[in-house]
C-alpha cells in the first residue's frame, strides 16, 4: 500500500499547528525603505570613496614593493613589516606616543570635568563662561599650533616677558628646546584647544542626570564629595567613556601639533608613530610600502584598543 507524506505541520498539545504567515509588506513600507536608502546613499558613498577604498589601497601597498616615484614593483609581503618594526625610531616613537597619550588624556579629561562642573549650574555669567571655554575649539589644530609656535618663540614670546617681569627667569626660555619642555608645551597647546570640546560633552552628560537624585542625596545627608563619588561619577560614566575613547584615539594619531611645533625634535625625541609613517613615505627612502605596513600595524593596534574599551563599557553596563 502506498503511503502519502503530509506536508502539514505536526500537531501540538494545543491542537494542530497553524502555518506561519509572513507579514505582508505594504506599498507604503517599501516606499519608506527606498526613501531611507536614498537618504543613506550619500553617507555610504562617502565612506566607500574616502575610507573603504583607501584602506584597501593601503593593504595592497603594505604587501608590495611600492616606492613614491616608482609605483608598484611587485609583491613584498613580509619585508615591509619587518623593516618597519626594525626601524631605529619605531620603539622610541611608540613609547613617546603612549606617554603623550597618557599625560594628555589624564590632564585633558580632568580639566574638562572640572570646567563642566563649574558651568553646570545656570547663573548670571554661566553663558559667558561656557562660551569662553568653548571658543578655542573653533580654531583648527594647525592654526592653533602656529599660534603657539609664535607664543613659544624665544625672541618674541610673551611668556618670556612675563617670566622676566616676575623675576622667575632672566634669560629667555626655550619652550621647545628640550624633550621634556617640548612635550609639556605641546600638551599645553592640546589642552587649551580641546578642553572646551570635552567640557561640552561632559556638560551634556551632567545635565542629563535627574535632579531628583541629587535632592534625595541631600535629604539623606550626603556631603558634596559623597554625592560626586556615588552619584555624579557613576551616572557620568558613559560620557566619560566616550571622551576617553576620543581622546586616546586622537592622541595616538597625533601629528599636526608635533610636526608644526617640534618637527620631531630635539634629536627625534618627540617623534610620534604617525610622524614616523609620514617620514617613511615622504622623506628619506620614500618607501610607501613600508609606510603602509606601519599604518596597518597602527590600525590593528587602534582596533584592539577600542575593542577592549567597548567590551569594558558593555561589561559595566551589563553589571
């Protein structure tokens, strides 16, 4: 006897299972999807042209013998990476970049948080003070570097005039003449330029904290320090995390300020990792392949670092 196979879904305890019904997509929904795709198309095209394509080209160059004036001379996969990592300035540049990143991040975020706390409450002068803190952020980093280069000039520096007038130093101080002075002078420039920007981000986070939480803490007799430690910092953690990621990434990729102020000097003591990439590509050997290989190493380090930070943030959120 022939048997027939039923295609109906097997019955369940509550009765026969009903066939799944796919949601019907209306014409209006399809039109809205097309409209959303059109809105996203310019951004997607921008990312493809100015990010995806350059990254692919850099990967191609990193495994090729590619000179600035000779072009692609063939595959050269491992030697570019070994030469880049064996460069005499690689590890000093890595160490200096990490030191600059730690110093800048700690000082910049600490000052930005203090500024945000100062202007948190609305008052008579709060708008003026906020604007004053934010004005340097409107200046480009290259322009700010040129401004501070003039301010640090031993011949015409107003800082030297103040030091001489106060009797602190009778001789002109070379703010960029030693490794330590060059580092701290550059940190001062970056803090002046970006403190207002990070203050604004933290101020948004502070104003998003409900006032009822502070009122309850005051009724419980919490001091200002206890309120800051137990309420402000925990609730401000997402904003602090965003500022930390932005500051760390920007510091690791520092180039403009050191290129304009110090040119990597004195004695290559302020060469950052991005400056080393630039010198490999456009100075000396003009080896674009080796510079691209070092760029891939930097990109990989940034991806790992940002992934660790994001995983840490997600862990704090889940906890």
